[in-house]
C-alpha cells in the first residue's frame, strides 16, 4: 500500500478488520482491535519450544511390546498423521491467503505471531515422529492416503483457494462474505473442531499414563490453539459489527451448514481412529463430543446450537474446555512465562 504525504491524521474509527480504506497498516497505534494485541502479548508470554519436553518415556513405551496395543498404535499414528500436515495448512492460510486482506495492523501483529506458532506446532509433530522413529513417509502422506484425513484436508483447503487467488480483493459483498467464510472455516472448524477432537485422543493416552511426552506437547499446542480460535471468533464478531450487511440469514445458515459438514467429517475421522475403541473411547462417544464442541463454536459467533447434547467426556472438559483452561494450566503458566528469560 503506497503512502501519501498529508497532514490529515489517520482516524482510528476508520480502522476495519478488512476494507479499512483510510487506515494505515503500518501504524500500530492507536489501536482499535485491542483483542488482537492482547492475544499477541499472551502468545509471547506463552512461548515454548517442542525440544524443551522430554520424549524419553514415549520412546521407551513405543519400543516396548507390552505397553501399547495394535489398536492404540493405529489411533496414535492416525491422529499424528492428521496433525503433521494440518498446522501447515493453517500457517499457509494465514501467511499466503488471509494476512494481505486484513487492514488492522494490530490484527496483523497477532497473525505474524500465530503463523510462527503454527510452525512451532509443525515442529512438535516432527519432533514426535523423529523421537519415536516413525516412518516419515507413512505419517506425512496420510493426508493424501487416508480417506478420512484427505476428506478433512480437502474440505478445509477448498476455502483457502478463494481468497488465495491473486485476483481476489475484498470490498464487494460477495468477496467480503468469502473472506468471512474462510475465517469461519479455519477458526471454527479446523482449529475449533478438528484440532480439539484430535487433542482429546492424545489426552486419552495421557489418562492411561501412556505417551505423556506427546500429550505434554499437545497441551502446549492446545493453549496456543485456544488463542487462535478466540482470535478467529473475535475477527468474525468484529466484522459482523463493522459490516453487519454481510451477516444475512442465508449466510448464517451457510456457516451452520459448514459446521455441520465439519462435524460429519470429524465423525468419519473418529471411525478411522477408533475402528474398535480404546480405553473407553470410541467413535460413537466421540460423535457426541464433536457435536458438543460444534455447538459451542456456533454460539460464540451468535449462531444457534444444532445438536443440544451434553459433554460425553466430562473429564475432558477439565483439559480442553476453553473456560476452564486457565485452571488447567494454572500450575504451568508461571513456568512458561519464565521461558522468555531462560538462562542459557
Ligand atoms: Fe492455529
């Protein structure tokens, strides 16, 4: 964006998430979208690296013949197969597709942080694969070879294409709805449903005292992802305020339908992860869990619940529930925050 020499100062009230025609993307302050700055500060305070977590226990358990059953190994590898490519998909969407259309500099600040966090998550999965000596070809190709992962990745990527197109520009009713659709799919469905459901599988292992290093990686990742999800929800709700004409009844129904489709795809994935069921987790129990979190994502952006089910895994709410997350990490937050000043 070129600058013009002028004495007319930028008016913060002209600032918009998208289409901030008179906004200046180089001027961070004064800020309008304070949620983005808060997310940026929280992300920095929570900085972590995968290699800080010991994988020794996991390595021993994975090598042993007596700890993990064949079904448990399959579930672990399938979830990892989804994760290894999913955060790259999320990173690419931010950096290559959505970032350039965002005209709020404080939102851009957080998106830079978010993109880096997706890289750390991709690093974490690579670190797990490497530590356990898994077949990299097998794990990283799962999103092409395993139907249920392929279906999820293709679904998500189809919403990246529209705004990734070099000719795409915000500023028309259709284009702005397209942008909003992209954020809804990536935040509510990819980060809010697909990731959370897969996190839950890893916590299932942890509850059995299995693969606890991997689960600890996932705990750090989940804390970052809960910020990504919140940020996406804030973006959606801010655009709704700034451009209310976009949020038509038809468009609302469209987002509900997409979330329902995401829920269906996630159930299919659960059937692949648990063809039989492991330690009390199975595809049917997961179906209800997926529906429960889908309803929560919908209500956060003002859309109606679709399933009205209770949480079938109450123990999971301690680990995963967004509102309780602070308690969950209570003992760890201090530890994380000194991470920035580690003595090397
Ligand atoms: Fe993310």
